[in-house]
């Protein structure tokens, strides 16, 4: 891990209007993330973990404060600039995999590269490399419906990693997996983090994930309760 | 754009039965619209062709007083055939017709009719004038099959004919049916008898006179001449064009119903698809597509239904429509029952223009219908879409 800061969050607030009134999901968050970190944002449900990840991922914007990701202020990006940031430099891993159901494993992993307009040869090589890292070369032609949960999540990781993004945001990546599969994919992610120096940020409350983290940020009621470096 | 088309095609095929149901319904619309238009086109061209051959020729000169909708004009609607036109008649480029009113008494009944005299050697119209050559002491008359059926007349029958000559004097004679011709054009058949022109001229005391001069099909005439007004084929066949136009308008209601059904299916599929695929939409956005690209993707997906249905329609429609174009469609007694120019068998004609316009019309409609529900995506919050939480 080097010390260059790639994410800087200052006084971040996020409020939502609900039927019951205003709900504050994030309440004055100040954080920095360096390149190559393997960090988890932990906390109970409703503590604001996913909201924080969504803002870092430019899927949402701050109500107050600043979130600067890879030198870009998320609140000031227009729709197209946000899309370009996600397309080129961010990878997402979701709890329920979110694989595109009508595409094969190969096509799912290829999808982010299609959006980057890469040529066929380069695209194919990158997809095969990515599938090889995750041990999925024998599943290239399979459809998502033919895969187990663990395999689906590995495909999702391959899809997130295929373009070698600066940051991978993983929202509860092990929530739908058993212990063996959870450890398998977490080991894969640790390896990818080491190999490519990609920054991984997790939103989780799974102890198995916490066991792999280098840094643990605890959120309670939208505030940072603890920010600690772990011994992993 | 290429990527969106590729993805849309993949998604559409991947949707399986939902897609094929829409495609099948839409392909029916394609076929029925093309078939119906083809029948109308075939009917129009056959009707106009029949009218040209039996009634209008390549245009007509009407004696200036002649008004087919005013029977009282007939007493005055006759004049000597101008020399140039008489020569054209002799050359076979024109046929002259003298028209007057009369009465027949078939089987003791009384029936008002139009008496038309036509030169026996003319080849401009299909009226079989050659039959007049038969030697008969009675007035030789040709009638159409409708007239024969309505008055229970047959070849060889003798019927009393009464008419008024140019001085208004009533005269009568025995008329012999020497032939019955079959035509799809009721305007030369119903309520009329055809006599040799010279015979009628003699009966009326109007030697060398006529009411109508019919030009040969390809004769290039456009100008009127003194005492004779030229009527073009387009004008003479306007009633058929108007009728087909009216049928097309009523046919549009059928298209509207068909298209509404198909478009409703596509609209419904799009709405359902957007609702069911919220996570997928959120994923597209998370992976770096803009919302407008996703709107485009769903719109293209919907509009590709029309491309697939055009392909499917071509697969079963081309043989079906070609078969019908070669065998025709029977409308027995159509012209008799409806009093309009209509062949017993209509051969549909399909032009490239008709097919092209139909495809374009369906594609544009499908694209609009696909776009309308897809606009909702532009307003979606991607974080909620990812969780599939939108209602």
C-alpha cells in the first residue's frame, strides 16, 4: 500500500426525505483512503455503510460536505461525468451479484470493457485473464443461472476487476455465501489487492470479512465511531 | 450505438417467450396490413382496367348537353359526329355511342332502360359488337348478364321495346336478344341494352349522330372540341378511386385495432420489463452506462420487436401472400350484389412501396411505444434501482 490519498471525504452529510420525515444517513463524515487499501466500513443495518459506498461510487451525491474520489468532487459531477468515472476507474461488487441474466459468464465479465470501446483482441485477453484469476475458465460459456452462489460472486469480482480499476467497492459481498465460499472469494480479493494494488472498500457486518481487513471503519448512526488499523 | 444494438438484441432474444409472443402478434399485423392493402390495390387496378376495357376507354368526348345524372338531358344530348372523329372511328381509334331512354316489357312487366347504340365493328370497348352481324328481322340487342338475370331474359328472347324518336314520337318494335355478355362493370350492364349504332340512329331519326365518343386506350387526347367536352380516364374512373380511398380509410380502423393490440403488448412488456429489471438497470448504471444510454437500450430492445416480427412475417408471409397473389381471392357475385366494379376474383398486388411504408410505419410506432415507458429509467435513482426497491 502506498500513502497517496485517492479518496478524501470532508464533513459529508446525506439526508433522505422519507414518509416519516427527514432521515440522516451520514452525519459529518471525515475520512481518507489511500491507494491499495483493503478497508471495511462496518456497522449495524442503517448505520450508513451502503450510502457511503454509493457516494464514493458516484451513484449518489452528498447533501452537504465533500467527497473527492480520484481527484473528482462527486457532488459536482454531472450524469455523464459520473458514468465515465464509474466506467473507467471504479468496480462494484454487490451482495446479490447483479449479474446480467441473459449473458454468459464471459459476456458478463466482458461488459465493462465493451463500454470502454476496447478492441476485440484486447478485450478477450483481459476477460480470460480475469476469469483465470478467479478460477472460472471452465465456466466461460455458462449462464448465471447455472452457477452456484460462490461462482456467481466470483464472476462479479472478475467483472469488477477486469478493467483493473483504481477502486473496488464491495457491498456485503459475502452476505449470500456460506463460510467456505466467503473465505474463497475473500482470499481472491486479498490476492488481487496485493497483485494490482487496487483499493478495496467493503461495506459489511460479516465477521469473516472483518477478519481479512487491514483497516476497519465503524459507523454508528451515520458517524464514524472508530477508525482502526487491524493486524491482518 | 452499435453496442446498444448488440446488447438490445441479446436481451431481446434472451427474454425468450415474452419476446416471441410480441413478435408473433406484431407479425400478424404486418401480414394483415400488407394483405389488406394488397387486396385494395389489386381491386383498384382490376376495376380500373375493367372500366377502361368496358366503359371509359382512354377517355371520352361527351356531347356538351350530356349529363349522365340527368335523364332529361338525353333528349338533347346528341349531335353529328365531327368529321375528324368520324374518321378516327373508321380507323378504330374511337367508338361512337348514342344514348337514349326507352322501355321494355319483359314477361309482361314494364322496365325503364337506357338504350345505347354502338358501332358493330369497334374494338375500343369489349362490348361484343360483332354479334350484331347476325341476320335478324327484329331489333338485335345485346345485354349484360345482370340485366338478363334481373329481367329473366336469355339469348333468343323477344321483348317489346318502346322509345321516342327525335321528334318525341313514341315508337315500338320487337327486340331480339342476340347475345348476353359478362362483365364486372355494372355501368354497361344494369338497366341497359346495346343496339347497333346505325340501327338506333335510324330508329331515332338521328343519322350520323352520337352522344359519347370513346377514345382508344392509348390515344393521346386531352382537349375538348366544339360541342364536345373531353372527359379524362381519371375523371371517369374517379368513383372507383374514391371508393377505394374510402375503403382504405375504413381499413385504417382495422390497422388501428391490430396495431393497438400489438402496441399494447409491447408497451405492457416494456413496463413489466422495466419494473422487473430494476436491478439490471441499476447494474448497467453502476457499470458505467448513463441513464440515457439505458433508456436507449430499452427503447432499442422494444423497437427490435418490429425488426424480428418483420423477419418472421417475411418467413411465413411471403409464401402466403405470393400464393394468394397467384391464386386470387374469390368474391362471388361481388359486383352484382354491391353494384360496384369488382371482379369475381381479386388478385392482390403488393408493391415495394406498400411493404416499405408498412415496415416503416410499424417500426416508428413500435419505437415510440417502446420509448414512452423507458423514459421512466431517466428518473430512476440508481441506488434504489440496484436494490430493486422502486414501485
